[in-house]
C-alpha cells in the first residue's frame, strides 16, 4: 500500500466514485428525458417533492451515520451497530405507519390535491433509504468499496431502466394505467416515483448480509452516549437540508409571477442539475474522507495533512467548475434543445457550481468539531447558514426570481465557510493555506469571466479559447502544488 496519504485518499475517492459518480451520471441521463417528457411545471413538482425527501431522510437517520464511524470501531462494532439499527428500524416503522395513515392529509397540505399516491410512494422511498443508510456505512468502514459501488450502480441501473420502460418505451401503456390504478389526477410522474421505490427496495435486498449481522438490542447507557453525539449532527443535517432544499420549496411561493411559479421552479431545478459533476465530486470525497479523517486524527502531522487535503480538494473542485462553466453551451443540451424554455436558466449554473464547491469546503472545515467531539458547534454554524439562506430567499426571490435562490445558495455556504474557519482555528487549529486557496478561486473566476466576456461567434474558436483557459489553470496548479503532491 502506498505510504503517500494523498494518493491513498485519492485512490479511495476514486473507488467510491464508482459507487457515486457512475450512478449519478447514469441518473443524470434521466434529466434530458424528464425535460423532454415533462413540461417545466411538472418537472417543478418533481423538484419540490424530492426536496421534501432530503429533509425527511436527514430526520430519519438523525446523525447516526457519522456516529457509527465515531463509535462503532473495534470490539464495540456489534453492540453499537445493533443499538443504532434497533433505533432506526423502530423510528422508521413509526414513520411508515404515519405515512400510510395521513398521506392524504399531507397531499392536501402542500397543494397536490388528488395526488395522494405521490406522498405514499415517496414516503416508502424515504423509509427504505433510511433503513439502508447505516448498512452502507458498514461497507465503507470495512473498506468494501467495490461492493458499495456495485450496489449503488445496480440501484441506479434499475431506476434508469424502469424510467426508460415507463416513459420512453411504453408511455401509451403506462399513461392510462397510472390513471386507472392511482386515480384521475395521477400522471406519468407517478412512474418516476415507482421506479425510485423499486430501486430502493433492491438496495435492501442486496444489503441482506449486513441486515443479518444486526442483533436487535437496546443499551440505555450506550444510546444516551450515542444520542449526545448524533443529535447535534441531526440538527446540523436538518438545518443543512434547509440550506440545500429551501430554494426548491420557496421558489414556488415567492417568484414574482405567481401564475408561472411551478414552471419557474422546473426551470430552476433542471439547471440546478447541471452542477451534478460538482455534487458528485463532493459526495465521493465525503465517502472516502470521513473514515480517512478519523483514521489519521491521532497522527502527529494530521493538522498539516488536513490542510493539504483541503488545498487539493479546492484545486480539483475548481477544475470541475471551469470544465462546466467554460463549456456550458454543450452541457445546456442535456436540459433541452436550442430554444427550449429550460435553457433560459443556464446563467445560474456557475453560481450553483461555486456554491456546491463551498459546501465541500465547509465539509472539510467541519472536521475540527467532529474530532474534538464539539458537534454542537456545527449546529450553530449550520443554523447561521440557514438564516442566511432564508434571509436571501426572502429578499431576493420576490425581486429576481430563481436567480435569487441561486445566490442564496452561494451566500449561505460562503458565510458558513468563513465562520467555520475562524471558529475552528481557535478550537482545533489547522494550518490551511488560505492565501493559496484564495488565489486559485480568484484565478478560476477570472478565467470564467474572460470566457463570458469574450464569446466568439465561431464555435471552433470558442472551444479553443476555453480549452486554453482550462489548461492555463491546470498548469499553474501543477507548477505550484500538484507536482509536489504527486512526487510525495
């Protein structure tokens, strides 16, 4: 095994990327289908409902994934795993009962009258995903990255395959069936949720060996210790989800033109998806780095190691930012052909990309309160971010529509990054090279701005210039930092 920790982390990130990037890219193939099958107002429903899923999943897992990594090592594994799963299975069962009993009332409360099936199906999806969250952590802890990847890929292949069957291959068959089976108001969007549920159930089946290892038990003393660690993380996750999904919910109610509100939400949601490569990169880094950070925490040189990881993370993230921003004309075809109403929102994509990169920076910075067991500080930082999000949404969306939602996303993570850095340096100092990181961010923004300001009409010249901008960034990064990391 390589002694270079950066190469080890990069290797783990790449392997986990097979379980994150490949499924996300396959799932991304659904975006061109959805934006061609569904009108923007229908895609707006999809965007809003999946925002609720993210909130509910954070609530039902209540910080137990990170808690498992922190406390479920060595001889404590079986006991911690059994107690955590007993708790999650119990609360998820109560949630399913509530969904079955009250899904009609929930449907009316959010204005989806006659579409009760949407809430029922998505409630079952949330339950299945909550139950499999910690078993997936077991695979990560045991470094079974290959199996982790295969399960994730199987899940998405099932989801994509069923979507293609329902929406593309046999829409004439499944359209009438949706109305006949699920009610007159149920449309083809129902089959999107059915596909997702089938894929989530497949996850449960493929994780059966991990479920067999569960020994249901309840140690009150242990659970108090676990909850004291996890509940602040749950609050962080819930408030963090407000930062992530409030824009998808608020736009519908606050855009200036209320008559086209759901259409505007659909346009915003589709263009938001174009930042998927950055989201994938941050997610695969999280999967690999969380166990890595805890493993290296006791090393004497860990502060410098964590600082270097941050710098290389930012460099890689900025490469993705430039790739998509410089070639946005090409990526725009994924959400509709020339003249499609979806493409009017392409301008928000660079803002969302930078916001998602800053989210990854915040995750890097969060290591100080996780390693020092001061997870309550993370709650405060995330709560400040949520306040920034809500304030920006209230002030900007009524004035500039979904552009305000994108700027709220960016402002939230910028404030969180600044606050987490300043606070963390007082409690758990890490020598981040903020001058160099700031230089890279300014360089990337400058190159992106040059591309937008000088936009030749010739496609060939435009592509050539944008390639040159990307190469300039890579050469500077290699000369200043990447060469040293690769030689270490």
